């Protein structure tokens, strides 16, 4: 493992507490409180008020409801980010998104509808 891989990722919500690695495949309902990073495959449903990172190369087939979602991999499903949704250049979303704040980088692939949440809905 390289030094870069060993260093913890720090977010505005603190250090990412849990990482589902590249070789990890998980299915079911995932709930968490501390920042979480998915680098492998996940199928099911994700529910949290926390911070979620879908890493480049990750494949997620799920409906997601989280506080903040950062997308660098592929999501097939609907995403609700009550605080913020950030789509990195390598990100792909096939599904509808609902969010209070949206940031999309050049090169993003997005196939779906977008609904901006008002402050009363968050």
C-alpha cells in the first residue's frame, strides 16, 4: 500500500471513518453517522444524515439519502443530498437527484432529473 493510500481523507465533517475498499462488494441497507467512503461495489439502499464519498471506480446501485454526497464513481439510482451534492469529473449518475446545493465538474455524465430543495425541505 502506498503512502498516499494510507493517509486518511479529511472532509469538512472530519476524517472518513469507514472505507469499503475496492475489492469489497456489499448489498443491503447501509446506515452510518461518521463520514463513509465506498470504493468497491454496493447494491441496496443508503440512508444517513452524514457525509458519503463514492470514489472513482466505485459502482453503486442504490437509492441514496444522505447529508452530503460526493460522486467520483458510478451511481445507478436516485440521490437525495439534503446539504450538498458534488459531482467530480469522473462521476456518473443515472437517476434523479434532489439537493439543496449542486456542484458539477466538467466531464460528468448525468442522466436524470434534478430538483433543488428549498431550506424548508432540508
